[in-house]
C-alpha cells in the first residue's frame, strides 16, 4: 500500500502476569511470563506491516542477544531494518511489564540503546516515497533521541510528509513543553482524554473541548483521543467525529495504544472520513487487548477486518 517511516523504541518485553502487587520490598509470584519484541513504534510498525504497508523503522539496539532477536523478529514481520543501528556500549532496551488481574499493565524499563539514537544517524533516504512519518512520544524523553526525532520531523515537513505523534500516558508530564513546540509541524496527535490538561499544563478537570481547541490553535491539524468514556474522538477544525469502543474481553492492555495508532494511520492514508478512522482505530485496539503481549501479537489485517469490515 504505502511507505510509512516510524521512529521510536525497539525493545524486548518481559511480560509477567501478577495476581496482586506486593508492598515495596515484598515479593509476588507471577502466574505466567512471555518474552517478545516490543516498543511503541515497533508495535505500530508491525500492525501496519500486517495491513500491507511498507514500514521503515528508525532506531537503535545493542550489540547483544536481545538486539539480534529484535532485528530477526522485525525482519520476519516484514519491517525494513536497514536504518536500525547497533550501539557498541548500551544494551538493547529491556522492559519488565507487570500485568495485573484486570489486564492493566505497569512497566519498568532501562532505555539503553534507544536513547543513543542521534540526529546525525537519521538518513534522509529513509523518507524517499514515504506517505507518512510516525513518531512515538517516548523518543522525546532524552536529549540525543529527541534530537533525532526533531531531525526526522524536519525532514518529513520539508518533504510534505504528514507527521503523526503518539503520546504515551505514562510520560506525558515529562513531554508537555517539548510537544507544544512541535505542534505546528504535526498532522495528527494521539493521546488519552485524561492527558489533555497535563500536556497543556492546565488544571485537572479543565474543559475537554477547550483543551482540544487549544491544541488545534497551536498548529496541529488533527487531534485523536484514544478514550473518552465509551468512545474515541477525532477533531479536525470544527468537525468532531467519534466511534464507540468494541465490547471485548480484556486480557492484556500492552500495545493497545500502539495498535490504536496503527488504525488511525491506516485510515489517514486510505483517506477515510473521521468516524471511519475512529472505528478502525478502535478495532485495532480491541483486537490487541484480547491477547497477551504486543509485538508479534499485534492484530493482523484479517482480524481487524473480521471485527469491522472497512477499505
């Protein structure tokens, strides 16, 4: 279908099912464990590749067994890895993901090689023929990788390539000022309803519509809200569209937001209307939460189509 460039973390997820969290200094016995490739942009890339897109991932892994596994898994998933570097000093990021009884996840990570991606490592050739550039907000956390992200955004803007940015809830407080300066360069920002006020440094409980309007006034063209009650939203100018979430049994929320982003990106590239973009994003997210882990457990296009037939 289309060429999509993505920049963000590449890591290995150690996912542990935890029936209950102990107090600090205590112990908990996991009921299951899974080891698999992960990372926000990585998960989105795999979902998009399974929808038929050519995905080019920009990132960095360590010169270690985890890095070799990550590169092998990405290649097997059809992701172009030629723009992924190998760091001689830092290890491949390892995420320890604890999944509670409700399916909600808590993550602990050392960012390792991911944080060593620098601006001079971004090759403009990766953007040749691209229809869209997608950035994971984690890439803005630390200076070197943030510089690489800004360089990639500038290349995309110079070549009239739309830029999408996914904001992870767990780090939104650390990203506010950085993201606000980037808004005029963005086509779409994706975030949770509960993160709007924090991103804009406004009091909790501020009016949602006013917050979304502020994002649009600051330059971003589309605001996609991952969850607002029982629906997701997309605001473009004065037009707001929405779609209800699908009633599914939640097993594990790891990667749900990344899958949601893949649905919006596919809809954006396919030229779907706002409501259909929301429905498609919801469908990707709904399939993702019905299985354990992310990475190679990301939804296939067939699974999404079965849930909600769309172009």
